[in-house]
């Protein structure tokens, strides 16, 4: 390709040959002085045909006005009057061409013409990108009419064609915008909206500013709306506006800044409500806490802190200051050991045995739904000898075994439970002095209730025996199996039961033994000697049977469905639940229950406590 300077030389030659002047142009000898050049306008052949190349009207230049012509060209260039077509006076292009027609080797005119073309290229390119395609086409015609073949003209022609494609799409987008079809909606086709069509215009010609500015305008409108709504604390609407702005141009730095600002205001407002709600919950004031929660949720339901607050509200509603499965003790209120408790989740379960189970008797039926509206805490293990000693020494209480002077222990010689004198809570299953970590035995229902009342006084919070429904609920621990560990005979050590492999001191075996099972204990084991159960308890099944509050009923007809104890004033027959160290596999079933006189005390029965929350 020829350099532009070479093209200028060729153009000068053309000017000399063709003349580039109107038909009535005066001869050089009678030329009008340059400073008095007439008003020249572009003329066209073919009667204003837009595609015709105009013929430039060049002023007359001769030896007398050459200097003035150069000054006129430079002045026109300095005020950006690069061409004079359709103007009242000649532009730099016409002056430099006229000078070169007179003096084809004039260096100032050559350089000036080169600079003028460079300026016209820049102006034309900007005009194309600004979407003023009529003006861009005119400028291209002007440059072509000069007979100077600038190397950028082809590129400008190509840009103009792309801009025309973009203009067609731009017009379609404007029409869609007027119809209100601005951004994509669920009912729209993906491209049947203004934003998508503006984007297509930009794809056709990436530098097409009308479409770029339209996208920017639509995004800015929604950003301003988001800011305004956020200032009014209408955060839900503000977020919708932000989402729309993001769908238009989420990568724009201004969107990022405004989004951060709006979300900052939103987070601040939410956190204010969250803090006030949590302060109310710290004081267990549910009503104001819920009010602040609803305010925060109205701002943004799915905000992580709103979700966390909702969870805490549920926890406080159902557990007070605690959390489900939390382990705690009220030891801070006493200097001596206090039962360690675990928080049991609230919920529902089917209590009792299904009729399909052959070994289930009427006492385990009908199966019925029991629901706990609030969680509760239960002692993780049976009350120990050491803990019961603390109660006796503190209160001076005498158990029934103490008062009667006897209790029931295992007789190695006879191989059965037998009455023995001077046995009480201090003794184990054989009548020996029990270690402090053994579960306390030889206590009846009234003894166990007395301990719970004493513990309530000492700690300042309520303790009691579990209801029968609570006990079975904890045994099931969210499962609906035959045994706490599953539906089959245990394949590993799970609890202190009557295993076929267990032997007494004198090598006696169980008549009701669980086949292929051995737990290495005959008699009660120290608490927590066996695996932790599902909800964090120990020995809820096995070791000792345990007292519950309920009176004995021959069936569950009319039983409470809220988990409370079923107590009849003056009843004498109580209930023990959970298997003991002497229990068979059938007795280890979750639904198995035993009718026991409330005054009963022996080496197989103990208890644990519950703390309402």
C-alpha cells in the first residue's frame, strides 16, 4: 500500500489534471483573491443523490494570495473547520487542495492536507460511533471527493456498515423500551426486551455509543431507584431494583459501588433489629424478640442473620436458654456434684407397641401419638450412690429401706432376689457397701421423688422424675425400632443386660439369658460403663430399671398425648421403665413396661431426674 505522502503526490497530480473546480470557476489570471473567496458549497452530480460524490468548490489561489491562502487554511484547521461543504466558507481541506492545485510541491500544504485528513478520519470515526450515520456518510463522501485515497477510508466504510446494523437493532430496542419491555421477565422470550436488543446492537458494533449509553442509562435508573428505596427503608423493593440493575450490567463498577452501599444500609438495618431481638431473647422476652424478628424478616427473609435469629427464636421457644442435645449441669449453684443433664429435642413419636408384635400385651397398646411442644433435660445417667449420699447428709431424709431395715438383694446361693436385713441405698446388688459411682438402688418412688424435690430447692430450678412418655421418647431417640439399638438381638455390647455369657460370683447363669451376648457384669455396673446412647444418655436401657412419675394403667386408652405424666391421686401402683442387669431381651424392648408397687425397693430399681426448660 502506498504511504499517505505518496497518495498526496498522486492526488496533487489529479488536481492539476482534473481541476476539482466548478464549471464556471474563473481562470487563474482572473482569480478572486483568497481572502475574498466566495461562499463555496459542495455540489453533487445526479441531483442530490445521497450516494453521489460531491465536487469540492475550491477557492482560487495564485502567487499574489498564496501566503494568505496558507494562513486561511491554518486558521480553518485551528478552529476545527476541516471542510467547508454545506458551510458558508471553505474549510482547511478546500484551502490545502486549492494551494496544491496551484503549487503541487508546497510542503506546508502537503503537511496541512495530511493533518486535515487525519482530523477528518478521527471526526468521522467518532461520528460513526456516536450513531450520527448521516453525518458520517457525508464526511466520507467529502473525503472521497478530494480524490485523495486515505488508507483509513476503507476501514471507515466497514465501520459505517456495522454501525448501520447496530442502528437497526437500536431502533428496535427503543421501540421495545417504549412498550415497557425493558428487561427479561418470566413471560418474555429471552431476547424480546430492550436490554437484550441493545446488547445485540453492541455485539454488531461494539463501539456503538447509543446502545452503550442506553444500557448505562437503564442500569443507572434502577440504581437510583435502589438508593431511593433504601433511604426509605424499603429494602425488599430496593433489592429488586438492584437485581434488575445487575441483570442489565452487573459488572459495571458503579453498580458494584451502589450495590455495596444499598446492601450496607440493609445489613445495618437488619443488624439493629437482630441485636434488639437477641437482647430480648437473652431475657427470655419472646414477644418483643418476635416483633424485631418480623421487622428484620420483612427487610430480607433469606438474610443469614435473619435465618439464624429464626433458629434462635425456635430454640428459646422450645428450650429456653439451652440448645438441643446441649450438655450442662447446675453445679454452679452447689458445691457438691449435681447430675449432668442433656437437652432432649422437642418433637413427636409413636408411643407403645404396634399390634403386629406378638409379644406385646394390652399394657403396651394402643399405640398413640405423643407430642412434646417443648424440650426438656434428662440426667445423662442414673443418680449415683455418691449423689444420693449428698441428699441424705444434707436433708437427714430416711428412705423406706432405712425405716423398714431391709431390702431385696441377689442371693448367690438360691440364685434369686431375697429379703435381707440392714440393706439400704448404701448397698449394691449383693448387699455389699456400694461404690460412689454405682447407680443408687434400694429406693422406692417416694425416695426418688424426695431427692428431686431436694435438688430443686438446692439449685433453685425444678427437678422431677421423668414421665413414662418422656422416658420412652428418650429411649427411642428419634427412631422407631424394637430395641434402643435396633430391631435385632445385639451383635455387640450395648447395655448391662442378662447375657448368656455372664456369670455370677459363683458362676451362676441366667435362665432368661440373651443368647450370644456378654457384657461382663452381674449386677449393676458403674454409671457410664456402656456406650453413649443416641441423644447423649447412658444406661437408659439396662443397668437398673428406673422409676417414672406415672401411675400404672392396664393400657394406653385415654393416655395423655402431650408427654405429661398420667397420675391418679392416691394410686399405689407405679411404673418402672428400661431394662436392668437381670433383664431378658424381651424386657429390653423400648415399649416394655413394668407395673411396680410405688413402695417397692430392691437391687434392680434406681432412677434419674428430669429438668423442665
